[in-house]
C-alpha cells in the first residue's frame, strides 16, 4: 500500500484567496515572516482543532504532513510540519528548501542520520523510511511541488548555492 493511501492524504488545487495568499508569500518579507511563524501557528491550530487542521491548511489550503523524526545529535523525538508532495509511486516526498534559506533545515540532518520516522496526517499515522533521492529522480517531484505551490520555484532559486535534499517517504516494512 502506498503512503498516500495509508494516510488518506490529498492535495487539492489552490483557488481564490488561498491562491492569492500563496502569491503574496513569495516576496522576501512575507517568506521570512512565514518561515518564523508557520510552525508555531500550525502547532497552535492543530491543538485547537484536535488534530484536524493547521494554520497553513486554513490559510493556503495545503495539507500539512507531520513527521516525527529522531534528532541527529540529541536522539530526541522532533516533530516538524511539512508539505508532502505526491510521487509517481503514490508515496510522498519532502523537500529541504528551508524557505530558500542559506542552510538545510534541521529535519534534513535528522532524516539523514535516522531515516525511520512516523508520518501523520489528520490522525492517521504510518511508519516510513525517508529515502534521499538522487538528483536524476528529483525533477518530477520538483514539477509537482511547483504546480501545487509555486513558491517552491522561488525557494529553489534562492537556495541554488546549496544542495536541496529531496526525500521520498516510503511505507516501512
């Protein structure tokens, strides 16, 4: 069974105000603000909605996937909200863009050190293995990501000085 099927995960096209919000989020000021506030807001809304939604899902219409990783150095559980990008094999991919920042996000280092993680969406959980994709397998993921969320093109451009890691989340076992 694919990860999309196991979680019931779905990505719907953006429309109306949600699309406009995403367009506004591509400028440098908004992108920096979102980078600093998205995770705390997502946690707050997730708690307030008993796990049914996040701030990102409400404002932009994106299905936020929660990954529980193991800290590369601390070995402690770490939760991170990410947009899962459907893959051709009906699994999900995550892209270490860090909003186009100078460095890879911490969760990338966690996945490299400890690829066995738990993915959760709307109360459905699945054990997964994060497999770092070679560059030749990433382009279809990037096309899907940019079609779903055009900001990924901006993030990719801003982070062109570094390697952006792309992982496919595959059901464990």
